[in-house]
C-alpha cells in the first residue's frame, strides 16, 4: 500500500487510473510492460504501480468561473423573515 501512495495521492485515485487504463487495454491498447498476468485489470494495476501510466489533475478551474458560481447561489435568508 505504501507503493501506491508514492505513485498516486490515494487508493481511490489508483483504482480510477487503473480502471481507465484497463478500458484502454480492452479497446485494443498494447500493454506497456511484460507480465505473466493475463487479466486486463491486473495488467493495468501493474502498469500503474510500475509508473508506466501517467496521470494529472487536469487543468485548474478558472478563477472567474468559480466566483460566478458563488454569486449565483442565493443566501438562505428564510430564518430572518420568519422572526
């Protein structure tokens, strides 16, 4: 488990990355490692553990978009009106 945390930030992300890679293998992508494993999921996990699969968080959200979302959510003032 320590090896997973050195490669990705959590076990959950490890599963997500391996699952995405397994989908690619099922669609015909060639394995990036030589392995005795025959199951696609195991091959994908081994590739992630061997750092053969890269990942990132994607582009950062735009600052302007997050401010618009905050402004679009009205404050709940119903308690003030009831008193």
